[in-house]
C-alpha cells in the first residue's frame, strides 16, 4: 500500500470525527438554549452522548478487575465534574457520600493531583476505585469520557508503566479513543460559547471544590470562574 492510501484513510477519519463533533456541539447548544443552563440538562446531554458511543473493540485487553489506568491523572470538562458530583450526591446514602468525600479529600492532601508525576510516582489509586479485591469503578456508569476512551491492546504494557512509574506509549485504537474523548471537548467548547469559564480541569481537584463548596455549581453556572484552581497546566493561558 502506498502513502496516498494511508493519507486517504486518515483524511476520512478526521472528516468523520469533525462531523461527529459538529453535530454534538450543535445538539448540545440547541438543548441548552431550549431547556436552560442547568446541571440536570447537562446530565441529560451527557447521557445521550454516552449512549451514542460504539462498544470498545473486542481486541482490547481491558477487562473487569483490570485497573492499571485507574492510577493516572484524569482530566475532565467542568460539566462532567458537575454532573458526576450531582449524580453521586443524588444517589449515595449520607454514609456513602461521607465515605467518598473522605476519599477525595484524603487523596487531595497527598500531593498535587493536577501533576501527572504525582500519580505515577505515588501510584495513588483513583478515589472511586474499589480496593476491596474487585478493583471495580464505583462510578462506572457515570465515569468521565477520558476514562471511557482510555484502553489498551496489551495489558502487560499498562502494568509496565505502573511498575516503573513512568509514561509508556500504550497501544490502542486511536480512532476509538478520539471519537470518545471528543465529547469532553464538546462540553468545554459549548460551555465557553455560552459565556462560562470553561477549560479542562483535574477531576479530583474539581471534586474537592464541589465537596467543600456547596455554592460552586450555581456560581459557575452564573459565570464565575470558580474552578480556576483546578485548571490543568496544559490549558493555562499565558
């Protein structure tokens, strides 16, 4: 096969992703214009986005109980953090909510959770990882899009990265990962279009804010930049 063949496939993939992104952005924008800018509306949009995702390819090595990637930094859009927090608070018992809050705050005081090096050097587990032997995600059905997108074709590579505490190129399906990851970008871009402070944030730092400040969701929806301290360095403006 020649270079033109691979170039053509790459162009078609980019066009496909652009089409999915543009449609999702328009749908979300129209939804917010019609129903209003509220967390339940964002939750409904995220649910529709998640339902539209194609299944993880069978060739992926990921399986129940495999949790090497659940010790890495997670970046999310602010709407994702708001929706996940809203769902947790709506569904959890007072004891369960207290348990999760304790886990979030305990993780936060161990180091800079916005720094990828913190996660790799400490091998700190995600606060939502069940450490009682099953290694299941406690919020699997409402997990962030970046978690849904991350996958591997070789579990041994993931374990090597964990054992060595360093970044390793994990083999994956780039098109699948990009097609899932784009929904987080859609939420960021549309929120910005609506006049909100919108950028990628560290999942745990954002949840720390939400668990310790009951006014944060409403203030953000009113245009305040309440999640600035959770902004990932890669997205810090000069």
